[in-house]
């Protein structure tokens, strides 16, 4: 990123291994940076419970990048939802239970921390993800723990594998 001042360009920051595009390339599984005049949208894709895109907007200026929010917005990489297989408690940001939803309820992930910020130092506990109903109404947060699995990492919620809690429905049909 460069700052233009009095006709001179000064480098203020950079994103390594990123590309300028409006689309995510799931076959290459790479980080994407969408650059606009006033901000940058950085998108990272990871499988956490299901395949998700974590993205955040960064503003930039002479001091470099600054994130607009401490949590990443989250979207499923394919349109769809996640259907609860059992009763799940959702909390506010302080950890207080604010809502319980029964099996059969369809949800979509909406915000959360990005657990793979440093692939050599993966955070294996204390990760949070916010969920919303399909109409956009916020439900609350769950905390999950990542454990090394047979292939990559598995997410656990209160000691239960997320695969036993969520049915991922990529087509949006229940």
C-alpha cells in the first residue's frame, strides 16, 4: 500500500501472498485482498465446523492498516446454513448464556475471531463464533476449541465434536 502525497509515493504497508480480486478461489485456497479507494477487504478461507470465509475491512493511511472491527465477519463458502442436531446454548460477548436453541433450528455464522492467524502458532482454545438466524437476527456466540484431528483440525464445543452438533447444509434446504 502506498500513500500519495505531493506527487510522491511512500510505501506504508503490504500484504504478502495476496491478490486483487472480487472472488475467492476455493481450489487454490488462498487469501484474497479486495482493494478499493478507502479500504481493503481481506478474506481468508478455513474449515472451522464447515468451510467458512473470514473477512475484515481495513482502512489505511500514513500509519498503515487499521482493522475496523476486532471480529471478522463470516460467511459460508457456499450458500446454505447450519442446522442444529441438539440443544445449544449461545452467549453474549461476556460469556453469559442469553439464548438456547433446539435441534432443527437453521443458523448461519456471522462473526468470530480468525483462529489461523499464524499457522505456526494456531490458537487451540478460546475461539468464538457468533451465529444469526437466516433473517439476520443475532443469536449469540459459542466458544469452540480446535484439536488436531486426523485431517487438519476438528472443532469441539463443550467437549463435543461440532460434527455432532451441526448439520451443514450447503444448498440451504432443510
